[in-house]
């Protein structure tokens, strides 16, 4: 999670250190990265009615990074860890999903942070932002009844599983 000058822009996945960059500078970096992503969508999706409405091949090859960028662009707060790997702040955490090309988004934080209490509302906001960015979002309930999102490309795009509608959140189930 370095600065643009040292290692290029990296969206916050929730598994890195707290963002040290000043808020205004970070917001500008996120805005620039997301505009670049939209330009990639326009160039690679020229045959679609709305080329910006669905993930581009670049995103399908880097789904964790693409989903993290969409969440950070939405203003959602990423979680963070200290150098020892201990969670130090509550927020979203993006990681590889259970199937190839899918991404898992959970709301996590250090003990006593209230992350479990906030997860329903926070994940609903994450789901809305990801749907707006063209992803299929499914809500599940996993171990200890904690909710999480499984994010996939819409049906018909390489890397995604077939779904009847890319805008529906499936009812929660125990995983």
C-alpha cells in the first residue's frame, strides 16, 4: 500500500496498514484510478450498449483489486492491520472468493470495534456500491453467523458463474 511515487497506486483491501496518505491526496488517487478503470471499460466494451456498466477483462483478471477500488471509490472504510497482522481498525476486507474469479467481502475489525454489530448495514452499502459498478453480489451468512458478500462478474462475462440476473442479492444462507 505504498504511495503512487514509490510503488504505484494500490486500492485498500483491508489487509494492509492504515492509509498514511492525506485524505485529499488519497481521494484524488482513487478518483484517478477509477477514471482509468472506466476508460478501460469504454475501450474494451465498445460493442456493448453501455460499456461502463460491466467489468472489463482487466478487472476479471484482477478481481480483488477491482472490487477493492470500487469499494474505496464509494467511500467505504477499509479495515487495516498492524505490522504483526493484528486488526487495528474496522472496515471492509476484500479477499479471494471460494470459486475462481469471485471475491469475498467481509466487514471486520479488532475485538471490541463493533464490526459484527455494524456488518449488516455496512455490507448493504458495499453491495450497493459494487452493483452500481456492475458486479453481481450475493449475501451469505457464514461461521458464527457472520455475514459476507460473494462478488462475481455478471453472467455472460468470462470468469463469472451463470446467474439469471446480475442485480439480485440472494437470500442469506448458512455456509
